[in-house]
C-alpha cells in the first residue's frame, strides 16, 4: 500500500472518463499520486467511478465495489470511495448493502470527495483534466443529461435534464487541450442534437462545431450520439465546409418499425428515419454512419425484427452495434410493459443482426482497397503500427494495421495505401 497514492477506476462510457480526468487533475494538484485503471492496485485510497446504465454494467460496477470492499476489510487499503451513475441511482441501497465504502457520491457530487479528503477544490483548474487517453486525442463533453423520454432508458434518471455547457467555455477547453498536444476531439454528449436548446433557446451544435473547427491545431473533430428527431441539419453544411470535421456521425437509431419506434417513444417514424439518412448521405458525400440498434424491446414481434434486418440491408451502415433490451427499474418500459421476450430470443436476434452487419462491414472495407487514406497512429504493436482513419473512433471502430516498413511516430498523421481488408480491420503501407 503506497502512501498518498490514489487508484481511480473508471467504468462505463467516455462521459464517465471525462469526469475521472477532471477529478484526477484536482487530486494531482492537491499532492496525490494518481493511477488510472491500474493493473495492480497499490493505492491507500481507491475511488471507483461507476456505471449504472443496464444490467451488465451495474453488475460490473457492484462486483468492482465488492472486490475493493474485501480488500479494505483485509487492510489492503485505507479508504474506499464510490461515485458516478450507479450511486446517483442507488445511493441509499448501496450505503446499506456495502458499509465498507467510506462515502458514496452521485454523478455530479464528486467535488465533495476532495473536501472529504481534507483538500480544497481548485476553481482555477475547473476546465483542466489529466488526460488518460493517448496524448493526441481527447473526449470533449459538451453537455450533461437528457430531455428525451425513451421508454427503455435509465440515463435521464441518473443525469437529469439536459444542460448545455456555454460555447465559450467549450472552446476555451479545446484551446487548452490543443496547447497540451491534443489534435483530435471526440465530441460527446448524451444527446448532441439538443445542444443549445436549453441555454440559447435554439440548436447551437452547428455553431459550436464551427467554432471548434476554427481553433488552430484542431485536426479532427468527430461527433458522437446525435438524436434523430429534430436533427440540426445545418451541421451537415459545417461538415462539408470544414475539412477537420470528420465525415462521421454516430446517431443511435434503436429500431425502424413504426410499431417499435412508437413503443420506444422515439418521436420519429420509419419514413422520417429513412428520409433523414438519405439527406445526410446526399449532403455529406462519403460520410460514415455509426448507429446502435436494440433487439428484444417489449412488443418486438418477428415482423418488427424482419423490418429491422431489412433496414440494415437498405442503409448499409458503415459502423453498427446492437444490444439486447434490459428491463430497467424506473423507466417507462419497466412501468408499462412486461419483459416478455426471452433472453435466448434476444440473443438470437442480436446474433443475426451482427452477422448481417459483419458481411456489410467487410464489403465496405473491401471498397477501400487501393485507396490512400489519412491515418493517425495510436500505438505500436509487435508486427504493426495501429492507426485510424477519420471514419474510425477509438475503442469502438475498425483500425488500420500499418506494416513496419518505416519508423512512424505515435500521434502523427500519415498517408496509408490500403491493400487488405477484414470486416473490422484494414491493412496498408505508408506511401
């Protein structure tokens, strides 16, 4: 056990990671040594930033807390703190069930953790983070919360109403990150489409992205988690006119049949969804669309699933993920529907969907053979340098395996000629 060392463990999404990075900066400024997601925990203090989204994520968070609660009982650490989405949602239950934890903090209450350590929150560092990603890219969280009322989603229960950050504050943070060496920004929010409506009474995402694109040193901007209803179409002009705004959009669609869209309370129809995607592709030629689809929501008949398969065949998403419905307490679906579809059927539908997508992904990747693409190098492995194109977000999208014919620098851009393809990887040489 190392004195004055804190081990900080982050579970869940990149939005959680940003919170951890903000906290790390404050802890470092207060004289602690901080390790993020250590392979071996050696700190006298452990902080766990939890996820509470769906069943599997909750289980992972609880198991992690229990593991360190045991370590504390065995005197392998002195203090155990837990924060994040799970605690926001189940604070009182967790306090009763796991008394070994010294204190629990909600999603937005982590600043109190600093004072509970006997230290002070440093306001002058409010926009600064200790980046845990490779130094050339960072996640940029532009809002908190969500005003949508999707039937299955527990996130608004944990994060509350949508709160956009001021444009000036976000731009200022970008400038600071660029000064520290960041070239690529993954712009994240629970709902990008809503950005600005609460604070400015109008959609401001296009203006924000345009402002960020004008910051000198910003090479790539990539957008995550747009909502299809009331989509801010001026964003497409910004993508077309700014080379450093990647031709990439992550837009979670969930389903396509009108029956399911209504049950899911998505506020959009099948035809409107097809029209939206057609317009996006027409206005931004070459754009790569990432989406997430859900199977097994209550009421999903075989006919609805067949429509979903046809939708994937029609649209041919460049990037796609899928997950089975999780019956989450507190949601509209939990109160109004029975979780009637078996886990076996959910898994079968998800497997069929992903097998279809794998074939499509391979065909799309094979179309890139012979092309020369701009690639950023993320890391070096034994046989290859590993990089990404503008169409690939870290962690979730395909990578480019670049042969070691030349010495390359991590975090630098290179022109790579693609000569091989698999469903989720490309191969090539630097030209």
